[in-house]
């Protein structure tokens, strides 16, 4: 398990809290101009006046990618900013709050909130942070079976979740704004809640397969590009959707919701692979260091087999004292083993020659 440091957590939280609102505002400002232009009467597909709006949205997308990349160091920033998805969720469930927000903030910001752009982005970021935190705790692969399930389940869950959120917003917040009836609509509220949970679940299964979000990302990016490159054909297809959805889907794409989700999914895939590799290396390194410390402790305690060597056994070493009595100095007359010749005793003060020592073992 590889945990992020406190400094990394604080820095990523600060970056996420600063960059994410700026990115959402840029997407909303550029999206409002795009929406008014594309839905205006007599639009001929001339895109030059929209270059500034596209640049604003591109900058907002780049900031969101930076927020996702902070997950390499810590998932705290993504989790914290994901908690703020409660605000757009409350707005989608209780339309009366949308009327309050529109009165106190610029319309450029409120339109993106009305179409669910912050809800989709913030919920996705929070789910990504949770997945990264779980992967850091257990980076081991989940097996090929779960990997296949993740690749199949992620597109289905994300499609169902996005469909439910869009339908709930069309039948809830937009219905309230169009008719100035801000009463709670239980069916729309329940649909938005269920759709948000499905989106979170669709991102969560990427823990089983890190490539599960690639297909949804490509579909969203292709749809966003086609809406700009071939607006006539794309709008004709989107207008075939059920009532309510045929308004919210193209508008949400023009606000950058599809491009934001697609790029976030791709960036998250890269971050997820990087975090999983880092966590595996950290786990292997801690295992090796733990094994080395254990080996050193065992060596110090003499617990290895053969660490205690018995003393060398020489021939006769066990009975050396009995075989070779200690020599006594100075020797007495009775103790001297070599008396002088012809039975004469040595003269006083004369020292006898030293007694020869028996050969020592190994000499």
C-alpha cells in the first residue's frame, strides 16, 4: 500500500478547488455563445465567430485534465472536489434552488448549472478519486474475469446514468424554468439521483479494468467533434431523440459536457495505470526492505541454521588436562624427573636442566 504524504494531499486539494470552478465557468461561458449561435435562426455553419468560445472551452478542458493529473500524487483533491457535486445535485432535485442561484450569479454560469454540466463533471471527478484511493490500497489485478466484466459494464452503466440524468434535468429543472413552476417533481428527482449513482458505478468498475472507460470516452469525443464539424447532420440525428432529450443532449454537448467527460476518462485511464504501477513498486520495495530487516534481526539473534558453530574438536583436546599435568616451578628434588648422574644431588644454588616438554598435538 502506498499512501500520499500530507503535503501532496494539501497541494492537490488546493489545485482542485481553484482550477475546477474556473474550468466550469470557462466551459459555461463558451457554451452559452455556442448554444445561442447554433440554435439561432439562419445559422449557416460559419465557425469563425466561435473561435473565441472554442478557445475558452479548450482552456477549461485543459484545466480539468490538470485536476485529474493531480491524482498521480494524491486522490484527496479529486475526492474533495467531488464532494461539491452535492450542490448541483440539490439544484437538479429541487428546481427552486436554481431560481435563487440565477438571481445572484451571472447568467453565463447559471446556464451550465441548469443543464447539469457541473453535476456530470464533479460526480465523475469524485468517483475517480475514490477509485484511485482504492487502487493505492490494493494495486493487485482483479483477474481476467472481472476485467472483462468491467469493460462491458462501464459503457452500459455510464450510458444509463447519463440518460437518466439528462431525462431528469429535462423533466425537472428545465421544465421548471420554462413554466416557472418550481415545485418538486419526485420522478425527475429520483431519476437524477439514480443516474448520478450509475455514473459513479460506471467509473468505479474501472478498478477491475483500467481500460473500461476508453470506449465511452471515444464515443463522447466523436459526438462532440461531429457536432462542430458537421452540425446539420448531427443535429438531425439528435433531434430524433425523445422530447426533452433532444434539447438537453445537443445543448450539453455544446457546453462541453461530452468533450469534458471524454477527456477526463482518457486522462483518468493514464493516471490509473500510473498509480497502479507506482503502488506495485512501492509494495515490492517495502516487502524487500521488510525481508532485509527481518534477516538482519535473525542474524543478530543467531536464529539462522548453522549460525552457532561448535568449537573445533582436536584429538585429545577433551582430556588435555589429564594427559598433560601442569608444570610446577621451581621443581623440588623429589619432583625433578631427571636426577644427576650417579645418584648425586645438585649443589645448592645450581639449577637442574629444564625438563623436556612432551610434544604438543599438531606440532
